[in-house]
C-alpha cells in the first residue's frame, strides 16, 4: 500500500474540486505519529466509517452500494505500514471513482461529511494559510530540492526530470548537449558565455549552450555558473507553473551565482547560510521557514488591509449569503474563513438566501466550505486562519474583485 501524500499540491486541489459522480464521503481525524503502536489512529478511522455507514443508510443508499463505496477505506484498517507512517491528521475521500488520502502535518477534528463533493476546508491550511515554498540546497557535489509548508518538508526527486545534481554531472551533460557549430553570445547579466534559446511557448523553458573550454572554462566560478545554468534549465520544468517563493540554502558565495543564473522570478533575497550537506532536512526546514515566514505573514496583512479598505468602498463583506452569491459569480478575490468553525445550512442561489441551522440537519452543507470551494474554483485566494487573523468577527469575510 502506497503511503498517503504529505503535502497537498495545487494539482491535488484542482482534482478534488472537480465534480464527482455519485456521493462523496469525506473523513477527517487526528492521527498519532507512532512507529510501533498504530492501533489508536486505525480505531479513529473505523469509528468514522461506522458513522458514515449509518448516515448512508439513513439517506436510503443500498447496502451493496455502501459496501462498494467504503471498502477501500476498510482495507486500510489492517495495513500496519500505513498507520506507522502518519503525521498529525488524516484526510480520506471516498467516491465511486475510488479512494484518495492525505497525511496532514497539523491536527484536525473528527468529521464525517457526505455530499455531492469533497469537503475541502480542513485541508486548506496546509496550502492556503501559509502556502508552500521551495528550498534549493546548493553544493557543488550535490543539489537537493524540497517542497515545504510551515509544517512539513519533503524532497523532490529531481531525477524525474533528468536534472543534473552535481557539478561534474552537469558539465558532462552540458558538453554532450553543446552543438559545436554554435558560438557564445552574451545575452544578459550573470549568464557568462551563454546563448539563450526559448524552447516552445512555456514560461521559463530555456536552454543554454555553453562554451567554457580554455581560460574561462578553467575558472572555478565560471564552472559553477555553467553548472547553475544547466540546473536552471532542468528546474524550469517542475517550476514552470509555480509562483511560490524559493529559498536558497548554501555557502554565501554560491547563492548570488545561482540567483544571477536563474530564470525563476520568485527567489527570495535572503537565504540559509552554510553548507547544506551538513544539515538534516528538519534543520533546513526550520532555517528556511525563518526566512520565508515574513513573506507569508505579509500576504495575510496585505489582504486584511485590502478588506478594511474594501469595507469603506463597498467592495468587501462579512455577510455569508452575500459572499456565497459573489463566490458563485466569480467576484471573490480573497476569502478569509475561520478555521475549525462550520456554518451548516442550505444556500438558495436564486434567492440569495442562506438558511443557517444551529445543528446540522439532513441535506445541510457547511456553507463556509462552499464559499471556499467556489472562491478557489474561480481563481480566488483563500486563507483559512485562526481568529486573530480574521479581519471580522464572523466565520467568513471577503474582498470582492468588483
């Protein structure tokens, strides 16, 4: 059994936002980071599956359909390896199309939600509260790349894109790729003896042909620059659609060389000092988070300021029915949602009316989750935050595009 994912990618989120055929069961529960006794986490899921089964029976779903829907999750209960590699929370999604599950690096409350779509809101802090960022650990003998959030870090396998990860490997690759008939043509600062050519129409898709033999080729700094240009060509593939910040980790003289060589526009000025080969991943994560945290906090502050200005201009609201209508119209640019708080009820789009119930009733959906889903589906930004970061004393608040 494959282990569940650690981080939720933009592709994962886009996939989960797609319409589902038939009913979808969303299960959330806290887990225990235990390598030996995983039974407690397994028991949580078993209890949630029993609740889901009862709710499906109450909805009139047939016994065989229920068994088919829940069977993949029941198969997890006895998978000891699965439960030995948990973090603080687990999300499980079941639909006629199959099973999706994600390890979560933060605690979540127990929840069973059954509806026409995935219940997303508890997932969003890992992606939207602080966002994700990249760390590129630079050393001449070995380059490693990580994708991280505030809570987690995982290494990206650069070999998937045949990216050279050492100076010797990169220069061998560069020499093999170098057409002998081409001549160097300096095209910009920091590129050394390079000829840049655009490959296709994708952003950041560049290739460099370097001619570093002779005096320049023997210069250590020029060799490193050639290495970083080849590395940057390879990184343009996994980073092509990204805007997340990139933190460089490495000795001080390497970072500015890479920054002058890269075509990625989101490299932070501040980096992690020292040879990363001497750091464990958790040490790199802690140091990189100290660098990137102010960047994310500034995003939240700026969005709160936009909300305050929008209230004055009439382009912001904390009224749930109004926000839901605007979200369906694609007008929500930024949405704040209070973490851990649901508003169960029914939304009538035609009448722009939300009936919020004190207790969850049959057919109810979490209206705050609905607002999050619709905002994301139309390209808006969502912050699922603690009370201190909410710009209003309500479960949701929004800044409108118009």
